[in-house]
C-alpha cells in the first residue's frame, strides 16, 4: 500500500470519528413521562385525529400507531410519526389537565427505505 492511500484512509477515519462524535441526539421530549394506563379522553382523541386528518396526503399515507403518555400531573401526550420520502418525523401533541392542546413538538427521527 502506498503512503498516499494510507494517508487518505487515516484522514477518512479521523473525519468519521470527529463527525460521529460531534453528533448529539436531541433530548427526549417525553423523558419522565410514562405510557398511559387508559385510552385518551374523547376530546383528546378527536383533536389528534383532526390533526392527522389535516396533515398532507403524503403524511397520512404512512402514519405510525399512536402512543398515549401521561406525566403524573394530569397532562397527557400523544406521540406518532409520519413517514415521508424515506424520513420519519415524530409529532408529539401535549395536553394540559383540561385536555386542551398546549404544545406541538416535531422532530426528525430516522430513515427508512421507500
């Protein structure tokens, strides 16, 4: 193996290590929450179903199962993902004690082969 090829491999390995170590996964927005032991309130269920229905046709075509969470203070969260063009985007809808949506969190979570 010649020295220039060896140098190229070493630089590629160093670059990969630097880039790989520099990436930090986003914090989990539902850290501290736990799966709900019951179905969501009908008001919440209607709201998240309306939210999904108002999404684009591409998003509605590939939506993950819905997960329900609670935080122990009366708040609830609905979590699901849309798969579009090989990329998943997670949507988390947060509801207060009165079942009113107070926050929407969206973030990219991963890739898939379409």
